[in-house]
């Protein structure tokens, strides 16, 4: 774990221990949740570019008609990219659990 991640975790954990109530407690929980997102973003692997393209280039390719809704590779790549982003932003999102379970190899 890097020093940056350790620092973010320490601040998040400190906020969680504060004896706050009401509106200030709510804002402290929001801040702690934001720090948890930062922690996950710092430790998550970098997402692979969708079809080898950056976001702006992918948008340009879709506008140009290089990809459309019938492009199975595009759909698979977008689902993978969305799952990677959700794993950082909201790992408890129910659809993420379903999508990653669907992608898991059968046992």
C-alpha cells in the first residue's frame, strides 16, 4: 500500500470515529464515502481502453459509424469498462454483482 493510500485510509477512519450528529454527521459520512472511492481508485488496476481506444476516440468511432449497437465486441467492452468503473465508484451496486457473476467462469 502506498503512503497516499495509507493517508487517505487514515483520514477516512478518523472521520468514522468522530462523535457527530445531525447534518454534520451526514456530511462526515459523505466525506468518508468520497475518501473510500479515492482509496479504491488509487488501488484499482487501470481499466483497459475500450477496443484499444480512449474515451474520446471511442466516441468519435461510434459517431463515425465504425461501431454500433450490433457490434458484439463494443457491447462486451463497454460492459467490462462499466464494471471496472463501478467497482471503484460503487462496488455494492446490485447490477455490478450480477454482471460480474455472469462474467465469472462456471464452476
